[in-house]
């Protein structure tokens, strides 16, 4: 979270409390105004791409939740820099990191033991560790 995020609600001209249907309606309205075939201004192509980016984030419940949480965190901690999460296996930064906790049980005739796997892993490292 180093760069200030774009205000996707302002791009769509929708309130933060907008429902999914209101976001879709706002996108359609703005798309008609900003589409490069209709709007011949020099910046219309860039503005239309920003509109599409905003719509892609706000129409997805998961992405919208993350975006809203990021906006809230920046409002609460304006001067703090929050470090990105890294994979415990390969140390990569990814938006697909997941906290995983599971227990693997090994048995050999009369002896069995278990190993607890816990950490934040990318999908590739999670596959290696868990399966």
C-alpha cells in the first residue's frame, strides 16, 4: 500500500453505499458518456479505461471488499505504511496469498505421527506443502 489508490467511486460517480445494481447503472451511464466512439476528446480513451478498471473492482464482491478495507485503513492510519504480505515459501508478494492451517497425519503399521502446516502461502507453495 505505497501508492494512493484511485477513487473508483468518484470515477463511477456512485456513492460508497451503492448496491451492485446501482454500480452497474452508474457504469452504463458513464460508459455512454466516455466511450471513445462517442466522446472525441483526447483523454476519453484513458478515462474510459479508468472507468472499466473501477467497474471491474467494484462489481466483484471480493475485490470491492479489499478496496473498501484499503480505503478504510488509509483513513484510520494516514501516516503509516502497511507492508505487503509475503509468501512464507518463496517470499513472493501476490494478491492470491492465503493463510493455511492443516494437519498431515502419517501412519506406518503401528506408529503414526502428525505434522501441522501453518503459514501464508501462494497457491504454488501451498500445493507443494499440503499435497
